[in-house]
């Protein structure tokens, strides 16, 4: 057999072996989408690394950009900083709630913003608030709890949510 024929034969076998792997990836369940919002690039990078194993993570560098990303990506969960240059996290989350009330909305804030947080909680704008500074594993646990709440509200049975993480 010519060297070209051997090449095609080997290549055909390799391609045949890779097809099931591609099909398995295509059939894998969809991850929930988490939108992370902060106007500090370094914090966005840290949070993206923290959550990427469990979620499809999209980021926005401010409240106005977050609303654009929200409209195009339709994330199931949002984790936002409160203090940003262009708008507060609460203002952004209020717009999200009006557009899609089922989205899980979480806010990261410092103690100095506690009055705004209390008002947002009373108006049911938040599903969870997290104080700064946070501990990564605790933050991951809280966001995963938010994801389970979303799935439960969507009618996914307990235990079946593992297909999304």
C-alpha cells in the first residue's frame, strides 16, 4: 500500500475514534449561565475563574453593560457588585427583575451600603446579598444554592440538578 493510502487509513481510524467524543460533548447538558458584574477587571477575572467549572460565565464591566449582556445572553443567575461608576448594582438588578423576574439576583456589597441592601431586600429585588470581603468557597456555595433555587423554580427535580453543574 502506498504511503498516502496508509495515511488515509490511519486518518480514517482517528476520525472515526473522534466522532463519538464530539457527539458526547454535543449531547452534554447545558450549564446554567452566570452573569458577573463589577467595574474592576481584576475582580471579574477572579470570579470568572472561581465559577467557570460550574457555570457558563459571562461578565460585564458595569451596570449599563450588564443590561446589554443580560438582554443578549439571558443568564439564569446574576452576581453583581453594588458600587459601580455608571449605576448601582441595585438599580441594575431592579431592571433585570422587571424584565425577567425568575432570574436569581445576588449582590456583593460592603457594610457601608447596608441601608440600600435593606431597602432592596424589602422590595424583593435580591435573592441573596454577600458582604465584602468574601471567602471564595463560601461564595461558590451561595451561588450554587442560588442555582438550585432557580432549577427548583423551573421544575427540575431535586437530584436532577447535578446535570447542570
